[in-house]
């Protein structure tokens, strides 16, 4: 099967330790328990052959675990309207709602759920302020929810280097701040389509970059 060369990538990242975690962070003078997720790594150019990229247009998501530069081609596992769940050869799944990451399964530190419907609306509107709620499992398998206030800003037009060649996109950033979590997500839009994003998963996983092929 043509995706097996990626099985050693996302199939192994469930064993990754904490990434981008700073529990003594002075960011924004918040409490010492605040976790700051750093998404400052430049957008990567995914490495995959054009033959694979063009084999199933629209049905392939190339996901990079930013901290490890591990890459996997994910295929659609379930489609429910605008909500799509993707699965890697190693059985890691990621669920997106119109490009916004709303859940993962298969990591040690999963994102159990996200209420971020306002984010996509703000992107479509060219920017704005939104509220987010992220749910995680604690050490006793109880679901805890982190509330955040976010600002979505239109940065401008960028030329992305992709496996399909240069692509013009409009970049947005979403800066989120909460009592226990701080991060900045990034989105690149081509019309109504999100062709690339850099989004926070959790303190234990860090960021993923998702490229729509």
C-alpha cells in the first residue's frame, strides 16, 4: 500500500514526551501553572512525492508533528457534514471542523474536544475576538476544560511552498490566552479552503501542521 512508508511516523508519536511545555512561564504575567505552547517554528515544506499527493486530491491530509518533524499521510475515516476525521497508518486520528482541529485520539496527551466554532466564523469575517474551550483528560481520567479568549488577526498574503508547487494564501493568526494555557494557531486560506494550518494539540504533544492535498 502506497502509504506504508509513513507508518513509522505518526504511528510512533503516541510515545512522545512533553513538548513546548514551560510550567514556570512568565508569559503575560499569568500564574506559574500556565503552560505556554510555542508555535514559532516556521511552516515546513512537507516531503511527499507529487504522485502520492495527486493520487487522491482532496482525500489526503499531510500532518507534521512540528517538534519531531514526523510526517504522515492521513486518509479520511469519517465525514459528517463539515466535520472530517482523518486516520494515520499508525491509527492516530484527528478531527477537524472546516479546518479547525477539534479532537485527537492516539496520543498520550489527547485533545478530547474543542468548542471553537467561533474561530472559523472570525476567519471568514476577516478577524475578530472569540472564546474557546478545550477539553483534556487529567491523571484520573476525568475530563477537564480550559477556557480561553482568542484574537483572530488577518496577517496578509503569503506564498507557500507546497508539494504541489507555490500557492498563494491569506494567513491568519489566532492568539489564545487562558488561566492555564497560552498558544497561537495559524491558518492559511485560499478562498474558502484552508490549505495549511499550525494548531495546538496539548501541552504534551505541542503543535501539528496540517496540509490539505
